[in-house]
């Protein structure tokens, strides 16, 4: 390897010496943590570092901080930096010596290495320190350079944490407002309403405000195959599955879905216990498997309002009462006639619009913070690549 290759692509001004190369065991060796059964934990101030984070606080410590800990069994490669004295649990590995290197730099050096690639075992994954110790790593001999690199990455980590918290708070806030701004099962009005709205809500059957779409792609003109995901909503099938599931010869029997149409997917999951209903907001026509139920609004009900209603569990009670999981445990079963008997709470048009606009603006804000978070994470990943050899 040339001397030129022994320096990172991005470097602080004033540092020109090539980085040193050694086996990791000579830079920051790892050791297995210490046994501490749950029944022997005595509440205290010292964190017990487990493979997935702080598991408890104990009245004794084994290691003085700062320290670097990673998961050894179960959760592999989950790095943690600990400022204070701590007890590394036997499900972890911890850095025993820093050999004069900056501890936070070592933390980021291990993050750059990506310990997840060393995991072994088909059952409970484990990390063998001996597999890691032989890894050749580069590092600057200058502690000052290590500190500057650590400072930049720590600043980014702090920004990422800040935006993650903002994002998490908005998601929790939205979940709370969905529960409070739509009537709960068996109730006629929501807990929270906008000022000026006092009229009682009507209850309409889904079949009174929407028709099932039965138009099929018989001529095969539409080739955009869509699917309905509980997490992502209506999305291109290839984008969701990373490959085309439907064959061109089969999509003639698929239903045509227009912009604004709704889709019910009977596949159940932890986040969609009776299957999700999502709206086509892609702005395109597509085709949808006949396993799904596609319906289109016919009455003056705000589609945005209704799309947010279907993100609540206010319609789950009806589904559980009238349907069942059928022969397959992963698929909910309910007949079309019964499905369109589903009761839908309907306020005035102006209140529908107000509710729909509120949640759409909230979604935009959540998306904004999510994109900021993803951008910061991409910047950090790029810096890890370019500030290390």
C-alpha cells in the first residue's frame, strides 16, 4: 500500500503525516463483559451496559469511564460510548485499553469497521473478539487529529439525536391526535374538535359513500402494478418488493386503480391487525391485484379526511366483529357486502376539510424532519468513509 493511500480523503489543515497501520488488538482490544444475574442487581447509579443499551443501574461498577462497549450476543455491533464508570454485562464486549488514543475516536473507528459483518451463528448471533482483533486498521498518531475528527462526528451525532427526537415526538403527537380527533368505537363525536364545530357527526355506511371498483385491465394498457403496504401505503410493487411479482400475462385480470381511489389489503400485521386501507396518492393510474378491494368515493366526503380516518383503529371493531382471520393466519377474511356495511363517522364538509388539512400539514412536517434526519445520517456516513482510511 502506498504512503498516499495511508491518509484519509478529507483531513484537517496542518496534518500531513501518514496514518499508522496496526492490528486492532494493538489499538483497542476487546474483552467479554462480566456476569450479573438480574436478581443480583442492586439499584445504584452505575449503568449496566447490555448488548442493546443500558439494561439497569447497579451500585457497583467494573470499568472507569470513558468506555466503548458493543453487543456480543443477541444484538451485534450496537456501539455505545459511556462517559461514566459502568458495568459491562457479559452480553457485551468492551475496550480494555486505548493505548493513548482518544476514546471517542476509538468509538468512531469501531463504527467505521462495522462489527455487524463479523457476527456468527444461525440461532442467537454472537461476536467473537478474536475475529475482530486481527483486523488491520489505520489511525493517526496525533491525538489532536483524533480529537478533531471525534468533535466533528460528535457534533453530527448530536444533531441526528436532536432531529430524531423531534421526529419521534411528532409521530407520537400524530398518533395521539388521530385517537382524539376521530370518534372512538361506539362514540358519536371525537374528544377534541376545532373551535366553532358543535354539530353532531353522522354515521354513513361505506357503501353509501363509495363504490367497489370492478374495472379490469383487459386491454393491458396499464402496466404500473401497485401494492398496498401498511407502512408505505399505495406504492409501486417493484419498488416495494425490489422485483416484479406480477407477470405481464396476469395483469389483465387486475383492477384498475385511479388517483384518489382507496385500497383494502387483507394481509394482517402487527401495525395493521385487520389489514390496512390506504389511498392512492401517487397521482397515477395503476393496476392492483384482485386479492385487494379497491373502492372509489361517490358522495361528497373529503378523501383526505377519510384517508386519515382509516389510519385510526376506529373501524377495527366492526371488522373484528363481522370478519375473521380465515384459514390463513396472515390474511383477514370479510365478504364484500359486509365490508361495505362498515360505519363511517362523517362530520360537516367544513370540519372534514379542517381535519384533513390538519393531518396533511402534520404529515408534511414529519416528512420534513425525516428527510433532515436522513440527510444528516448520509452526511455522517460519507464523513466516516472519507475521514478514515
